[in-house]
């Protein structure tokens, strides 16, 4: 907590979402959340090699508990608190689809490539492959997918 002469700002480290050190800043009296790259508005979510669907969903939970009236994202226009739900739906769709494809017997690479064409998330292949592994996968994603590259062929 930082008190700027009566203006209280809460800091919350929530990564690894976009990066390991993702942090939100909430101006309590004004109900303004500076969400950084965790919540976007009218933009894609940017996943990195360390990104975690579980961490992203937990970050959305923590941000919603603050009850922001206004969200200032790193990308896209300023919006209201409802954009957290929009971003949550995107991450849940990546999570659900990766798990469905795993249950169907698809490999991590196949699941990653299938999800990548349907989610407004940069590096969706890497994120989907990590989610596949997180739900009991036999191996970690390939280095190419972890970097977000397309599978050849």
C-alpha cells in the first residue's frame, strides 16, 4: 500500500500472466485499476513463455475483488470493470479447449495449433500447450511452441 497524502494505491503482483512480474495498481478512492498487460480492452492478450492460464484466472479474481469502476489497460481504450469478464472468457476458452483436446487424445502440439487459430491471444500455441501439460500432460511443450512459433508443414 502506498499513501500519497490521502490517495491510497494498492499494488498487487499477479504474474506470471503476460510476464512473471505483472503488477496491478489500484487507486482505492477513485476505483481505478491500472492493469498493465493483464487485462486488455479491444486487444488480444499477450502470452509469453512463462504465462499461465491458472495465474491469469487468479489475477482476474483478485482484480474483480477490488471492484474497479475504471480499468486502464496497457493496450486498448480505458474501460469499465466489465472488461475483466471479457478477458476471463478468453482465457477460459483456451483452458477448456486445451483440456478437451487432451481428453480426445490429441498431443500437446496438436492441441496448441488447434487453439491458436481460435483465441485472441498472442502465443496461444505455447499457452495452450502449457495448459495441456498442466492438466496432467506427459511432457512439457516443445521449444518451438513455447516461443509461439508455428509448427512446420
